C-alpha cells in the first residue's frame, strides 16, 4: 500500500513537470520524463490490479494521485521555468514605471495607448518567471492602481537587460 502511494506521488509529479516541459518546448526532457513516468505508473497500477479486493491499495493509488498533483504544482512553482510577458496599463505613471523597471536592470517598452477613460501608457516587460515577483512588486510600488496582466511565454529570442544574460 505504501509503495503504491509513493509510486503515484512520483509519477503524477513527473507528469506535471513533463507537461511543463512540453509547454516550454523542451521536447527531449519531456520524452525522457514521460518514459520514466509511465514505467512507474505501470508498476503502481499492476500492484492495484493484481488485488482489486484490497480497498487500501485502491485508496493508496487515489491518495497518491491527489498528493502527486499537489506536489507537482509545488515543484512547478519552485522551478519557475520559462519567461512571462507582463503588460501594464497606467493612467499617469507609465514613464515612472518604465524608469524604475529599467533602473532595476529589466527591459521595458512603453507605448502610448488610448484607454476607456483617455490616454494611458502601455508597458511591455518580458522577464523570467523567477524575476516576476520582483517586477510586480516594483510596479505596485510605483503605481498601485496600474492594470497588470501576466502571460506565460513559450519562447523568447534575444532581449534586453537581465533576460538576455
């Protein structure tokens, strides 16, 4: 029962990481992880299927799946692989946000735009996922009322500032 539980935790966590690798275009890693993941799954499911009358094995399998899902999300968040596109709409402090972002070593592009209530600044910032919290904090310090969206990016070529290093 404990073996089934632990195997499910490992294989489901690996599945989460494998999907992340696929989304990030890391095909070789995704294939390798997938191979190990399904091998572990076959061992776990064979233990359950060989004794379907044992409720504890079934519960261990299900519990391992749930726990593996949680741990996989935790690992994915900790790895913070890839890049994000941060878009900021600021009514009055666009230039100040761009200045502070650049001062911190990140690249930023400011465009004039027209919002529902009139002229606004549209700012684009591309950073690694690990850099995202620092940049979001910086934006909030400058303009707590700014509208901010964050999108995951599959691929980034070239760039400026810390992203390019």
